């Protein structure tokens, strides 16, 4: 075999090998797939307007849908664009690593009773638009954990019957508690594992039904509870805020159901302050 023949053979063999590798691997430009599960409860007739404790859809009017598959980002975004006018409950979650997933969602007022968007790459959440002084009197649970939200959703001020708000494992840096002032029946407020540097209120707020408040695993350095009225608060997680030394306005008399704070825990408590509130 001549040198020229050998060189041509090697060139062709290399090209074939490269082509074969491209076929066996992920094709150039192919979209990443994310595994998701989705549940949707629809009601063909919705004669009621506002949420009531213990509400259950009439069985004869209910349709239940469940799906589980691998989908692209565009597919998941389409799933989030479902018909909200006859939906009572909507839950979708991704079990995949969502570092490359980017989605947004708009919640229409007075349609859904329960909404859970878990680990779906949510970067933007909009509630509304609202007309005039309209409020949302149907949404009782809003859960959006393990996403990329950097701020409290616009329109959250209009949620009047909210029982549970779960925004754990997001990217929140600031939280104004008075934005939930109309949600007077709020029971669980879960904000753990964010980047909170402030948790404030411009004035006094009253949450007579609030039983659980989770501010753990954040970056709080100061916390002022002076404006909080939470007589039913029993579970208060504030651990893993390492620079938090005390809580202004806190007393056992004001929060009688909270058991206290671990003096040897993950917070650098001021021991003098701690001894007065335990």
C-alpha cells in the first residue's frame, strides 16, 4: 500500500468514526428532557365562587387527569398553559435536575383552589391581573418549592383565603410580611432555604390562625417580631441563620406555644437575650 493510499484510508476511517460517534451520542442541538408528573382535577360545573373550609368537588362533575413523561422545556411550558377556568387543583413536579429548566407561570384570579408547582424551573410567577378592587377568594394553597423565584409574586396581596404559602428552596432575598395582610386565615408560611436577608413589615400584622413559620436556612442578621400578632404560632423554625443573635420584640408571653430556641444550635444566640425568652 502506498503512502497516499494509506493517508486516504485513515482520513475516510476518521470521518466515519466521527460520524458514528455523532449518531450514538446526543445529536447536536437536541433539547434536554426533564421527567415530570402532573395531576389535574377539573370540575365541569363550578356553581360556587369562593373557597370554603372542607370544600370537595361534586363527584359527578369531576374529571381527574394524571400524566408522567419525559419532556423538553417547551413541552413543560405548554403543560403550564392549561385551561384554568375549570381547574380546581393543579400539581406538577419535576424529579429531574432543573438547572437548565426555565419556565414562567401566570395564575388567573378566582379559578384554582390548590396550585403546586414543584421543581419546574419557575423563574417568574404572576398572579392576576386583577380588575379594580378584585381579590382572589378561591386559592387556598400556593406551593412553589424548589424553583428560582427571586421575589414574592406580584398579586399575592390579593389572596384573601390563603391557608398555605410554600416558597421553600428558592432565591428570595427580601420578604415583606405585610403583603400577606389580607390572608387573615394563613396557617403555614414556609420560606426556608432561600437567601433572605430581611423579613420585615411596615406596620403591625395579625395572623390569628398562623401555626407554622419557617425562616430557617437563610441569611438573616436581624429580625423584629414587635409588629407580629400570631397567638396560634406553635412551630417556628429560624435555625441556620448563623449571624442572627436575637429577635427583637420576642417574649414567651407573646408567643406562648413556641417551645423556645436551642442554645447550642446553629444560630449564634446572644446568651443574655436567650435567657430572657426561654
